[in-house]
C-alpha cells in the first residue's frame, strides 16, 4: 500500500519551505502537498474522497489564508462524513484564545502557535511529524 501524503495548508512560501525543511531533517519521506487556501484544501480533499484516492495521513493547517481560510476548511472537514476523521493539526501565528477555542470546538486534533524563531519553528514541526507520523495510529 502506498504511503499517504501530508497536506499542508499554507499561503506563505517561507513557512512552507520551513515545513519542507523540517520534514527532511526529521526523515519524513511522505509526499508533501500544498494548498494555499482553505478552499483549495477542500477541493483537494473532496476530489480525493470522490475518486476514492488515498486521503492524506495528516492535514497541517494555517488559519489565516486568503479567501476561505483555515477556519472554514476545518469546519467543512469536520462536517463531511468522508473527511471527518482526518487528523487536522493547526499551526497558526495566532495566539488568540478565541482562535484556539474555535479550533478545538470545531474538532482540531491539536493547535500550535508558529514560533517566530526559525530554529524553534523547525523543532516544533519535527515534533509534530514525529508524533503524528511515528507515534500515533492514524485512521485508515
């Protein structure tokens, strides 16, 4: 069986490069697919579900993307029976308690605030990958 990919919802090129760098450093060999908006994320997920392609093993979601943002994507993912069990980890620049509350209320599996320091950001991402791709049993 083919290894399932990681879907990263991120509009910042710099932050996406950091995700890729952290994956390389952490020995992650899975394909990383990027969606720049929440709308693009939903399009990719729903298309895979319709075609019965493999859904991602993990969705790493930035909240503040243009158009339909990560909040709307999270809400839609959790309301779609074909997608509702996908692990969704939020990685946002927002430390606003309302965003944190909203995400957990909508069913996010975890919420991390993006560190400003690049080295710390890399470390946090490597820990996320190690936990979600190495320690937990993910839904099929």
